[in-house]
C-alpha cells in the first residue's frame, strides 16, 4: 500500500509452493481460502503457469472471484444476469496486486471497475475479474522450497456487497438451530458405541459436498439417517457440528482435539475448519506443547494452506528462545528422570528414556544417536550415552547398522525380540522397501553359506574385519552383503542430510541440563 493510500477494505494474502517449472501445468489453478464478505464469497485463483491460452505470454496469472452467496429468487438472479437490473453488481472496485517469488516482485493496479455477475461453469461468478488476465511475473529460475506469494489489496464500498432485496431479507438461522436443536432428523456418532448427536440433514448437506453425497444417495448414511465417524471422539464431533451450524472457529486447548478437527475438515471438505484449527494450534504453541503442535501440523503439511501455517510456526519458534525447537535433549540427575518422564507422558509427548536401569541402558548408544532426529525428545542421566555423538538430522551410519542388526535378527531362528527396546521406527529414518528386501536377502545368503556364523561375526565382517578360515562362497556372500549395506548407508545419509537442514532451520538441538533435585512435582 502506497503512503497516503486509504486502508484497504479487504486483503487477500496467499502463499503456495512453487518448487520447479513442472510443479504445475499450464491452466492449473490453486484457490485461496474463500472469505465471506456480506453477501459474497471472495477468493483468488492463482495460475502459476498462466491460463494456458496460446494468445497469452508466460508467467503467473490471477483472477479475483466474487461469488454471490444467495439470491432472493430465481427471477431476481435471471434479471441480474440479463442486465435488466443492477441488484447483483459491484461498483467502483479498485485493486493492487503484488506477486513475489525468489526475491522478484511485480505489482499491478487497476480500477475503479463496475462488475456484474455472469454465469460460468454452472456457478455464478463475476463476468470480469478484478485482476486482469495478462501474465504478471515470469520467474527467472525456480527454487526448491520457495513459495509464490500473492497479495491483493481491495478498495470498495461495503454497501455494494450488501445486496438486500426488497421482498425479504435473508436471515441466518444457524446459531438459533444450534441453540435450540429442534426438529432434528438424523444423528452423528463417534464410532459404534459413541453417543448419538442430533443434527439436521439439510444443514449438513449444505455445509459439505461430502455430506451432501452421503445423504442424497443410497449410501448407508442416507438410508439410516446416521453418520458414524470413527477417527474422532464425541467431544470432537460436537465441536465439528457447532462449527457447521455457527461458522465459528472451535475453541479448544487440546492439541489432539484440534488435530482431529483438522483431519475431519480435510476429510469432509470443510476447509475453513481445517484452517482455523491449524491457526489455533500455531497460536497456542508454548514450551510445553511445541513438539506436539509441530508434529500435528506436519501431518497435514501437504495441504498448501496448512503448510504455510507450519512454516510461520517454525519462524515463530526461531524467534522465541523459550520455545523448544524441533528436538530436545534433557540431561538430568538419575532418579528425577522417571519423574520428568511422567510429566511428558501426561502431556502426550513421545520420548526415549536412558538411565541406569538395565532395560533402558541396553541400547543407550543407539538411542542417543537418534537424539538428532526431528521431533525427538531424549531424557538421559549424566552417565548415559558416553562417547556417542548426536548428529543433527540423524546419524545415517548408525541407522544402517540398526537396519543390518534388524535384518540379521529377523532371519535368525534363535533370536527373541527385546520387549524393552525401542522400535526401529523410533530410532531411524525410513529405508526404502526395495533396499530392505535386498538387505534381508543378502543376510539370508550369508546365513545359508555359513550357518554357524554368529550375527555379531557377520556385523564385524561387514565392518571390514577378516573372517578366519572362510570359504570362497562365504566370502562372496559377505561381499554381496557389504555392497547392499553400503547402498543402505548412502540412502540414509542422504535422507539425514535433508533432515539436518530442517533441524537447523528450526533452531537446532535444544539441550536442557538440570542439577540434582531441580525437578519439582
């Protein structure tokens, strides 16, 4: 906004990922979240590769769309479309559009425009887009991890968006329906044993295309007048229904509940619900829940809007020294480790505990080595993990050794699982299925060639120690296992390098050291 320019009536600030030239195809568009402005829904359609018209040059194109939420009657709407009435027009709209990418920026201004509703693709939009169709910005080069940032500032008279026909003014009964809950005709339930929550078919069908298809067809939900949702608690479903009826953002201080609501919003096409809950998660982030919040947002980062909220949350973490970054190591005195572990369990945080107890100390070096993984919380006494390095992003070499041990254990007929040992998924980044199968096959080959060879001897042989009195067949099998092992190691080292960048951007490893008796109930 220029100096002296009045404050915009409305702003659309939208980011979307644009990592490479083939990230989108020509003509493909990404929509910003729709905002309700009086009697219209406003959204920005962004075409990262342009509209796809042969007459248009390359570059980023945008289209601003105003969608009428309602009309009083079909006659009124048809009259507006034919130009016989001005009741469905928006006059004197001015705009300023700025597109930024990788340090480049370009701005377009226009207006005042007088816009009239037209019919397009079976929905009512504006015949003339506020932002013209010509391309704006042609990125000189595409940058992995970069975002396209579109900012639209609008100036208009709000009365122009407040269409009120003389016959009857629209009333929003949603909050009244939610308060009174009269004349309900169906229920929603959490699982088979959950409480039946009364609701109205028409309200659910109006709120979501998914619910509409469920209830309008011969599906079980439509015939039984009941929707059973199995991935959320009854309290969560109650907040879901409240949002559907009132349009208000759910109030909750529970990371788990907000995460469930995000899942439900994505599952049933309630984008506003998912967005508001993700924003609430970011807003409520504090040192006691930062790991859980970031982990919950990361689950849904494939959705561009939530990915943007996640990135903003990471920036917030980096600017606040009191927030625990993406991973934590807690070093404390012996007995207090159990107390602190109890605190974390009550908060629903996943952690690994290392102290003098045999069941915890059995794999101490491996657990400490995994302390550099994103999101890892490790509680260690002052005697645990001596001589082990913590590598930000994870230790690829240590992970390869664990995968080798796991493969050897799986093919052994005498090995028994250690119930006290952490799962491999808690200590390592994922290894591709193909390499895991190749590693298992190579281990089987060595075991077949030398049945009496112990797993520890095989590990030492892979590490480079010579095998005494080994036959050519055994040496060939070990050599094949070595090659597969190094392939797994290279794969994990590359994955850890990517994780390392994420950890560094989030603020690195946060080490909290305590003294004797400092942990209080």
